[in-house]
């Protein structure tokens, strides 16, 4: 079983890899950082949401302005149903 530090390091590597891959799609990258810096009820949680969904299936029930959807897509989810 992996330690928390090993899991965190793996997650950080995943985020760095995703960031490099997103260079080919700046609109998603730009949208994510715009939403994350825009005052809202979810902006403080977007980085966490993005860090939890890499290669996972996500089902989202309801949405407001698309901030969480953007975070899930930015995080590299395998599939998203919203």
C-alpha cells in the first residue's frame, strides 16, 4: 500500500503532466484559471476538484456557471456526465 506522501507525489506528477498536455488547448487552461480566480462559491475548491478526477469517471448533478465542469475537464477526467 502506498503512503500518503507517495500518493501526493503521484498526484502532483499527474497535475504537471496534465498542465503540459493542456498547452495544446489554452482555452480550457485559460477558462480554468479565470474561473478559479473569479469570486464565487466554488472558486476556492476548483484546484482540489481538478486534482481528484484524473482518469476517473465523473457524474455531476446540476451546475451553475460551469466552474466545476471546467475543473473536472481540466483535471483530466476519463469521462464526464453533467
